[in-house]
């Protein structure tokens, strides 16, 4: 595609014109129009569309989709409540392990990973059926879980084991156990999925895990009792 060339994809959504235009200009590729997750899931994108959307960066705006469900960990009930955000009513209650304290959902929305702090396990809920399809043994007192952006792995902090369990979402098995500082509480994954940041409340530092090798590549001293971390 030469610079100055554009391609128009005519379409109508809810009787509203919603054409997509992509192409090349001297400044680079561009994408103009709105695209939601339903269209992406139900139509295979062409190579030109994929390259243009990727290369457009912030110029290619995607319309955020609405919430499909809210999963609530009930620590005192050993269950997860599933809320329909349209009606704000509980549509399912899923029995999990003892003392569930956190839920992390895969990017594609297919599975929810529940850390059961009192059972030393992670329950895997199939969100299509709202049933537990796997129970993964991890370290002692798992309290937080984070899924990598590509959905391939789940990182779980084990407070009383001073470790992080890495679960493969393909097999729902632990593929690595990473030793970190004392009493790891929270973990956050970088947007590119390259690193996991773990707050160690008992040693006043943050462990940086390289997700490619699942090894600690840095330990950063911070303030007293670090309990949460956010990355962007």
C-alpha cells in the first residue's frame, strides 16, 4: 500500500453509519472508526487491518466493551458470587476453596482464577458454565493473582511460603515457583507482560520477576510494609 492510499470498509451498526477507514499517510499508518470486541471476535481481520490497527497506535481508537459479569470472592462463604451487570443481580454462586480472597479473569474472559487463602489452592472457574474446572495446589496462603496480558500465565503470591506460583492457563498446572521476599502480598504485570512486580510486606522490598525466565532480576527496597503495586 503506497502512502496516500486509503481503504474504506462501509458498514452500519444499529442503523448508524460506522465506516472504518485505514491506510497510509506520510506520517504513517492510520485507522479511523470504532470497532468493538463483538466485531473482532466474530470476524477474522485481514492482514492489512491487523497491521494498520497495530501501527496506528493511539490513532486507532477501539470502543470499550461493556462489562459481562462481576465475580466476587466471598471469604466467609467459601464461594464466588457472579453478578449480571445489566440487572445487578446474582446469577450464579460457585463453591470454591476455603477463604477465597481474590479473583483474576483471563483477558479473553474464558476463565476466572480464585486464590483460596485458607486452602492453599487456586480454583479455576469456567465463566461460560460458572463451574470449577480445575483446582491448582500452590504455596501457603495465596492472596493475590494476576494474569499476563497474553493470557498464558497466572502469577499467585503465597504469603507464608515467600514465593510466587506461576500457573499455565493451558494446562492449569504450576509451571514454576519463584522465591521472593518475605510475605509477598500483591503482584502486578507490566503491560508488555515482560515483568511481574511483587510487594514483599515482610521484607520492605519489591521483587521484579522476568516472566520469560521466571527468575528474580531485581530487588528494590521501598517503605515499610508494602502491600500493593500498580504498573502502567
